[in-house]
C-alpha cells in the first residue's frame, strides 16, 4: 500500500498529464454548491420469526471557492427475539424475554478539503464510530492528508489519498475492559464512474497500517451501484467489507454488510 505515495507524488508533479487538461475547474466555481442525500433500507419480519433492521445513511457537502466541507453519517441497527435454546422455535419464554439488539453500528465523518489545484487537495477529517458487536464502545479518530485526482471528468473520477490517522479506541467493558491509541498511515484508492445519466458505480478501498505494529492493519472496501428511478429518487445496491487483522480480542476479523436502499436527493 505504501507504494501509492511515489505514484501520487510523480503524477501530481507532471503538469503535462492529459488528465489535468480534462479536469473541470470544480474548485474555481463562481457559485457555492451544496449537495445532500439520504439512503434508507429496512427489513421487518413477524410471526415465526421476530426481527427488524434499519439501514440509513446521510451525505452532505458544501463547496465554495477552493474549499469543500462534507459530512457522512451511517446507521445499521437491528433487533430480534433470539432462539436461545437453538430448537428453531420461539417458545413462550423466549417471546416473553423480548427483543434484543443484534446489530448496532453507527458512524459519522466530518471532512474539510482545501484545493491546491483542480486535481490536488489537502484535507483534515474527524470521525466517530460505535459498534459494540465488533468490540468498540467508541472509536474517535482524527486524520490529515493529501488527495490527488488521477482522472476527473464528467463520467469518471479516479482518486488517491495518503494520510496520517490517530484513533482512540474504547472497548466494550463487559468483554475487553480498557482502551488504546492507534497511530496509522492511511492509503485510499477510489473510483466513480457513470455508465449513463441514470446508472453509476463507485468503489473505495482504504487501508490503515499501524506505525507501531505493521501486523495491525485494517482494510475497508465499499462498492455501490446506483440507478435512478426519477429525478430525485434512486435505488442503491451496496456491499461493505471491513477486515481487521488484529481485531478486538474475542471478536472476528471480518465484517460484511450488503444493503439495498432507496436514495433521496434532497439538494
């Protein structure tokens, strides 16, 4: 992953690269631009099985002059009545015990970008996460870095980022009491592509490599396919993979989430 750094530097230094000529002057826009959208998906089951889940996300950004600020919020929450004895039947005692959480993932990221040119930015980010089923009571992190657009035109964006991240992790006290501070190098490659006016795909893969323990690496990958239904409504299919090579003790290394949701463009 660290091989990305010389690639970013070499490409940023080559002002004759054709992707520079093709890049729109988004950072030089005369009028401020604001965008906002919301994703929502849900499942409800009743009868022999008692369960519901809610998946929601919010995306907002505002761009003015050579500045951009963005906010991303994610919620994945589920409750069910558990089959405690494993007999594939919810008996009266289990139903009387009631619902319990079986998914509780919440995250929010606030990011500021300053454009140095149409294809280069520096950024600062603050984020918060809570996922008790992965062992994290809270995980708060701050990050600074450099981003470069290898390709930026009306149909395609290819982006690379390199940054430094500091995270304070508080673990679920009933399982792993205590907390830790993790210092990591963060690398990211992302692509967005529009097949036509109605259908688009995007993927982002990022890695966090601890500078104190190289085996402590986290890899996150998200891919999403979006298809417009109307001017402000779209259908979105997405898959998120989170791999933690050194997970919180007693927890699994790999988490995956697949979602189908409706996307409402607000602004």
